[in-house]
């Protein structure tokens, strides 16, 4: 069975909302970028909700860097009950029960599935025990406000799989224990 990996940027105080606003880009070095691109290249498909899809579909198709080349070419599965269509290359729209559809995707043969950010979709998949791996890139900044990765009433046991240190970012990879 393929794995579902969530890759999220967080501040030292646990905020994941709008990383570009709290300066996440300034902490990246070449090794960190290579590592992130390696994860993107190793996954077969990206899962997205409507909001993430709409913002990404405006940005990535016009770019031509290695990240954009991979993201534009890879399969993108968009979960939405309100979108009428998806036009971004290799995108497909999925309606219906998200948990049921993701469970079907995980059981299909193929490479791993990726979701960027602790979006509403990712939180739903965590609640339904469908996330397998959590990659947190912890940035050396305390934001003090914004949506926190940690939500009251949500809990999960984690098994440490790996840590990687970059010039200023620490990436922690956990396997979720259900």
C-alpha cells in the first residue's frame, strides 16, 4: 500500500499559516531545497483541496524551475464539492467522501501520495487516520499569531523516523502510529 505524506512548514512556535509572510523563504539553503525537491520527485501524486488548488494553479504553470516542472507534470488530485472543473495539467477533480476516496487511492499500486501544508484536507485525513508520514520543516522564527499546527482535541502518537539539519531549518519526519 502506498503512503500518504504530509509536508508542512512550521515556525518554532507551531504556526503553519502563510509561511511566506513570516519569512520562511529566507531560511532555505541549497541542501534544504534539494531535499524538498527529492521528496516531490519521489511521490507519484499530489492531493489538494479547493483553496490550495486555486492558489497553486495560478502560480505554478507559469514557472519553469525544477519544482514547477515536477509539480506541473505530476498527477494532481483535487478534492472539492464546489469546483466545476480543474484546468491545471494532469489534474483531476474528485467529489464524494474524502476519506473513502483517499483510502481507495492508497490501496492502488504506485508511488506515494503527497500533501503540502496542514490544510483542512490534511487535518481531515489525519482525523480519519489516513496520513502515514508527517514531515515538519521547523523554521527558526516565532510568529506569535496565526493558525497553529496543533489543534485542541486532535491527538496522534508519532514514531520518529528521521531528522535532518540544514543551515537554519530542522526537518523532523514522523510515522503516525494508529
